């Protein structure tokens, strides 16, 4: 398995992950009722994240930040009546990063672990749809559109959504495309070109969902942008 | 090592998620997986025309909201319902300029060839157009 960042330092990716995680942590903490325990948990997690990003005992500090975020996210889920899945992407990526860190000293392992964990969420989503039977042929997508779109929307996107709602074959086509892109997410892990291709497909999928329904998975999109393309990160000194 | 890690994390995450369900950071992401033949949204109905609820303020409603259970299995989206009904509660009032507005659940019933639309009365209210 080759990475687009081979020969480059992954430290900037660790910072990207830590910053996105910190942003989500603050959003979750802000949505909870303000209490000394919530503030203490958040502050500790933020300190742990800084240590993680700076490479100080990253396995320990990263695991601490993830555990504390898990507690806050569960509290938020209890308060909101269910889990908020858009909060998960950064936690998933940190989990994968920590798996890679635990496994060895190859600088690529955390980055590949994070990518694998992120892709697992798409495979998970596809498997869930397959387990529910004839998902693509059902009206699930159309039901989602009518629930999320305003009835008085006369914009171009509104017309597009209405077209999908009123034309079963169009909805089916989009549903099958969703299944293929999600189930094929494992291809992302094969190599740099596959990563760029499938990362772009997943970004298009997220943007399409966002434009049609207003459901934005910002963290997943930011992570896909950071992980999928061969950004000119600093070279690793002494490496080939 | 890299391939084993990638495969291990991918399969491991999926397996753990299906074992524990939704425990951060694990989830089966099944929120849009349920099959259905209908969808719905709560809207405001004035003289037979439907509009978005946030087009109105100063809401005053009679009784408790009805659930529409008698209409059979209706697919609802809790966060969206909560947001719409939250608007009604957050913009309660008693303006003399209020007109009769019905809160209805608009239901779209889908088949391969057609979409059938029906409304189920949730609550009779009075409100002021913004």
C-alpha cells in the first residue's frame, strides 16, 4: 500500500486532524449545558489534543482526547435524543491514527490507519443499507428529500430535488450510485491514484447530498480533502 | 504491514460498529438505511395552500399536536420535526392580526409511477404571516 505522502512528513496531517477534532469538540461542548464537569472534560481534551499534535506521547494523549470526546458525544446524544453522526468523522480518523501509531514506527501507518477507519464508515453505511433489503429500489431517498426540503423552494436545486422525488428511476439511479461509492470506499486504500479517484467520488457524493438535503458532513469532507490529494507537505529529512 | 493495518482497521471498525451500535466513535451509520414507501414534513396550511411554518410568527394553537398514527406507518424525520415545532414554540404569541393556520403533516406516498400527496391535521392554530 503506497501513500501519496510517502517521503513527506505527516506532522501537518496530525495538526489538521487535531484542529478539526478540537473544532468538533468545542461544538459538542457548546451544545451541552454549561457545567464545571463539561468544561473540565473539554479543557483536558484540548490540552491532550495539543500534546498529540506536537507529538508528545501521541498515543496516550490522542487516546485521552478520544475518550473524553466520546463521553461528551454520548452526553450530547442523550440530550439530543440520538447520536449526531456528523460529529463522528474526526473521532473515527483519530481512532485509525492511533491504531497505526500503536502498530509501529513507520510514519505512514497512522495516516493509513486514519484513512482506513474513515473508509470503514462508508462501508458501514453501505452494509447497513444492504442489510435492510431493497434499499435502492425503495423510496428512502425520495422520503429523505421531501422531509428535508422546503415545500416552497422554487430555486434550481429545489426543482432538481422535485424532479428526483417525482421520478422513481432517477431516485433509484442516485441510490445505486450511493451504494457503489460507499461500498467501493475500500478501493481508496489501494494506492495514491485510487485514493485521489475515490476521495473525489466521495467528495462529490457529500456535496450532492449537501446541496439536495442541506445535510453537511463538514469534517468528513475536510478529512477527504486533506487525505486524498498529494499536497506538498514538507519532506522528511534523511528519507529517500 | 501497511496492507495488514488498512485491512485490519477497516474490518475491525465495521465489526466493532455492528457489535456496539452507536458508541462514539463507532457507528453503523444506518440513519438513511430504512426502507419506506412514504415521506413527510410538517407544514402550515392556509386556505388549502401549504407553506413553510417559519413564514408565520405569533403562533397560538389549540390542544396538543396529533400524531397522525391513524394514517398508518408514516416515515418521519425527528430532527426536522423538532426544528419545525421548535419554531412554533419559540414564536408563540397572541396577536389580534392572527389568521387561521393549520399545522399539517404533508405525506408523500411513493409508487413507481406516481406520487400521491395527502395531509394529516396536526393542530389548529392562529398565526401572523411575517
